[in-house]
């Protein structure tokens, strides 16, 4: 009987779509993949916020999904859950942080952490053994760590806050740009050179190229100078993020 079940699972997996996206699978296709050993799932977390005049509000959401998919494909035995697009972005009334600019959507810490915890518990319940919280935004990294800490009691399932993903953006990627002659003031911390180049590398449609040359440094919600951003510069970040994330996930799976 066990042999027949495994054979059926193998047939189902071979017939399943090659997509790494959970939402593009059917329930039975997912069940077969789990039975065949695909028990790691990435939860990409983005955010809906202002990014100056030259970059779209959903930059983090697209970036998190694309990069999570590349990480999952590199791992070879992982899937990608739907993107979490609603995150803490600052007080609403009176507005603070990114809420000072139109289009930003913010939710409270408790709601955000509850959403992530419920998502992780759901995925664990269905048979995933490693749930990886992957955040493209710096403002909620500590929230991810708190959720992972609270989930330590889950039997047979581990929840990881993949802080290495975002740390690379602030360290190795920045150093690579400095090595190419760019000053920290231009690299910036939000919608500047680094942020904009990374978006261009992931999906050029995220950037209003006709407005990029005229973008003013450190104005309209921008920290840095995006005018010299190119997809080639952004690829430096993409390569480092994917490689560091894959290494970190593999190390965590072995360590437990």
C-alpha cells in the first residue's frame, strides 16, 4: 500500500506545473509535492509605500515575490507563498513615516504579527517543515524575529526569520556599489541609487524611466540619488541576496 501511495505521489508531481508559486498549484498538486519532500516554503513580505516620484508603490511586493521565487528555484525543494503586502509603515493619524505620502498603507504591529503567525501555523498544519519569513523592507525585521520566536513550540515545524536577506542589501550590496565609485549619499537608504537599481534589475516596469533623470536627490520621500541607477548595478544586489539567502536556509535546515 505504501509503495502504491508513493508511486501515485510521484506521478502527480511529474504531472504538476513547474511553478514554484503556491497559489498557482492545486491542493492535490501541493499534497503530492509535500509527500515527495518539498517541505520548505518561503513567505515573501513586501509593503505598500511611497517610493518617490519615480518608483511605484508596490516595489517591495514585486521584489519580494521575484527574489523569493529565484531563491526557491535555486534551492530546488521549496515553494513560495503569496506575498504579504500590508505591513507596518508608520502611524496613521497623525501620519508618520511613509504615511506622510499618498498611497502608503500601514497596519499595526499586532495585526501584522498575527497575520504572519496564522500564515505560518497554516502552512505547518499542511505538512511544511520549514517556513521562512523573507522580508524586503527594513522596518519590520524585528517583527519577523518575534513571530519566529513565538513559533518555536510548533511540533515538527520550524519558522525562520530570514534576516540575512535584508542584511545583504545594507552591507554587501552597498559595499559593491561603493567599490564602483558611488558615494553613500547617492546610494541612499530609500528610493535612492541602490533601491532603484535593485528594482530595475527585478522588473524595469517598477521605475518610471522617463522621470528618473529628473529625480531630485533627497526630496519627495527619497533618501539618496537615484539618477545613476541601472539594472546592471541592481543585479549586483540580486546575485548577493539570492546567494546569501540560499546559503542561510540550507544552513538552518541542517542545524535543526
